[in-house]
C-alpha cells in the first residue's frame, strides 16, 4: 500500500489527539484513503511527558529541522500555536516543498495571505479546517459544499469559552467574574482569557470565514470586535423579559455593495436555533441564495474534535497527492485572481435594533428627557421597562429600539450620558431578529 509521511510539530492537546486518531483509526483511514498515513516525526520541546498516546519513541524529536527537512515527509502539521515560531516553521516547510496543515487561526487571520501565496508559488496545499470551530466541518462546507451559492450572510457562535460563560450566567444568574473562574478551573478558559472573552478569538475565525465566503483578502483589522466582560446578571434578567437570549456572535452580511464584519454580544430570539446552542458548543448559521438557511453545530475545540479536523485535512491532501490533483481547490475557495477587496461597513454605518439600559436618578421627567434625545436623533423606541431602584439608588430604564443607524446611536448616547440625571454610562447591546 502507498505511504504518505506526516511530520507533526507540537505535541500538546491537539497534537496528542491527532496522533491518537492516526494510530487508533489507522485501518479506517487506510480504507478511505487507499494509502497509509504514517506518522514519521513528532517534534516538541517536551518529548518526555506521557501524553497517553502509544507512539514509538523513535519518532519523537526536539529538532524542528528533522521534521521540516526530511525528504520523506510529505505533509507538515503545525500545532505549535501563536505567531512565532509557527509562521517561520510553516514558511520553511512550504519552501521545502511540504504540504501544510494547521489549526492556527490567529496566525492565518494575520498572515494568511502571505502563507497562501507562498504555498501557491511552491505548488503545495495548506489545510486549515481545524482553525475554525474544531470538529465542525465549516471550512470545507463553505469552500465546497456551498460553492454554488452567493453567501448572503452568516452568524456564528465561534468561541466555546464565551458561550459557556454566557450559558451559566443566563441559567444561574451568576456574575461574569465568578463564572470565568469556574470556566478556568474546568479548563474551558485559559489563565489569560482575553482572546476568548473579549471576542478576539471569534474575530480571528470570522476573518478566515469572510475570505472564504466572499473572496476578499484576509484583513483582521477590519473586523469590529467587542467582548462579554461587561455583561451583567441585571442585563440578562431584563433581556429574558423581552424574550431574548444573549450570545457572543460573529456576524457578516453582504448587501451586494458592502460587507458587515463584526463580533459582539447580541440579543437573539429565545426560540431561535442559535439561542439554544449552549455550554461550550459552537454553531454557524449560513444563508445562501440557492440553498437558503443551513446550520452547522458541534464541539468547537478539544483534543479529539480538533484532531479529527486535522486528520480530515491530511486525508484530503493525501487524496490530492495520490491523484496528482494538488491545487484542485484554491486555499480560500476563490481563484487567486478573483480575490479582491470589498468595502467593510464601519459600526457608524450599520443599521440595527438596540437594547439600552440607562441608570438614572429617580426624578420626574427623566424618561421624557431620555426619549426626547433619542427622538431628536431619529431613534424610535419599540418597548420600555422602568424598574424600581437598585441597591445604589438608581432606577434602571430599559428600552428596545426599532432599527437605527450606528452613528445616530453614538451621538444620542453621548448626549444622554452627559445628563445630570444619568448615573452611569448607558449599556448598549445590538439585536438580531432575523436568525
């Protein structure tokens, strides 16, 4: 039987899962591929710690060059993470004529165009299914399964840590800081959770999906990003009363002229499919002009789900190698000559419905002053709840608006927050009703 040799860089959680799958599912992989995927090398700084995977110690090495430069290695898998030295490893592997598989979304969101261009020049493949939502086949679905469609928009719960935290806050009424500590204790959140809770990780993934969906260059800086660290149990309580749940969503829409690209806490109807994606699960809801609505759901991270996605790329590239069809599918789904910039809407130009919570002094005429400013900026109120005093003597006034332009909302809230009857900065959360 033909053999395709694999060199693995990084023997951490995902690397261990990848090795475990290659070893334990060897027979089913061979039956589907028609060749053997041989794990020729595993490179890591630590080759002594037991990972619970039965590998021949002869394949373990601390020498990266032994993996990247071995002429027998056909595919190099980068699971080191971060920007450097991962970028250098990948570019060296490509320069040596190796195909590459990576799960490194942060690297691709910042340097993807450079990496894909280098791969194109050398005539090698780059697989990155595992970079977005672990075991869910989002990349291949967008690149190939939905190839007949103009993608009109998509909404995603792309970060399991943030979704776990919001689920616990919603179900138990616990504050953000308390649930974050629990998530860290359970291993859902890193010691430094910034990328997860401030929306950066989801924005990395959205950047990759934007390029595949619309054929645009990779541009992480164009994605508007907000996190969940300021969400409070008080807001979650009011949100429930209006019939919504809150999720950290990655959102894109294409109106034919410009693209929306944003990550932020979002209210969605409590009976929608995405509203009921809970705990650490991920999902992507896609609308295509031909297929209509499609939702993909599953585990977005973890040793085995992410390892599954890595091996799927190995098999896919292996098939192309065996049939002489390398380059059959462009890295980002579009032919390189057709990848062109598109206008990305700024938050000021976006139109959306909004949830506002004002913290005001308990005085006559406060509501009329606030609503007067909103009206002056053509922001129409759909619903208002005014509650009793909170523990510090302020009165929460909660509103849901009709659709309003971001620039008008910014101006109105800046004016309202300067009122002598308003205690704290207004809480603003966008609403998406059409999911």
